[in-house]
């Protein structure tokens, strides 16, 4: 957090993880953003469980927790925690701000929403780019042979022309025989 209390969106983007093909923030990181303890955050979630359906919040499995600890340096202390952390989706993070109901939580929830929106836009951009590359690849699929033929034709045009060779041996020059040709007087009259 900066000196004036504003949270940079880039910092929030760094704590958003993809787990179970969903973008989530773990309870520990969300509690830090909302300036409360993880214990207090989870306590409020338990008290207001009806506000947190399964698509807002879920608990990590032991394997997921181990993966998160191995891949995220800032979560290395989770390794020693006996409990499994909660993962909050975008809607779950907003709902958590409403149950905590502190000015700091409301302010931070706005930044969380903005971070999720920016990530969504980046994913859309990458998806469009992947689609265009796929279309281009599909279009050029059958062109390999045609391109190769064009290169061969260009090479043939660039090669210097071959000089005609002189024939070896000797050539007898004779007049053509007039065999089978009719002349004017050789026609029979009836």
C-alpha cells in the first residue's frame, strides 16, 4: 500500500491467482487489502454464510494449497498453517467488503473490482489474438506447395540462360529428293 492509503491496481493483480479455472484472491491477501486479520475475515464469512454461495467462495484442497505455496513466494507462510485457506472470486471479494463494512474495505473492494476487470480485458485481447493466429494458420495450411512452386519458378528465372551447344560430328547436306512429287507434265489425261 502507498503512503496515502491508495492500493495500486498492479499490486492487486499480482495477488489474483487462477485456481480451478477461476480468478481468485486468497483469504490472507484479501484480509491484508481490507486491513483486517484473516481470522476476522473468515469469522465474518462464517457468520454470513448465506451471502457466500459456492461460486463466490471455496476452500482449497491440500494439493491446491501445496501448489500455491510452491508457486507464490508471498504465500510461503501458509505452508505452516494447519487450516486450508478460502479462495474468493471477484463477487466473493466484493461481498466480503460488504460484510466487513469498514471504509477501508469498501475502498479496497473498488480496487479489487478494477483489477479483475483489467485482467478480464487482457484475457479477451489474448483470446482475439489467438483466434486471428489460428485463422491465419488455417489459411496458409495448403499454401506450402504453392509457395514452393513459386520459389522454384523464381530460381529458374534467376538462373543464367544456357548457351546453345554446337553439334559434334559431321553433317551431310544433300538436296531433298523429289520422290513422289508430281510435276505439271506428269499428270495423265483421259
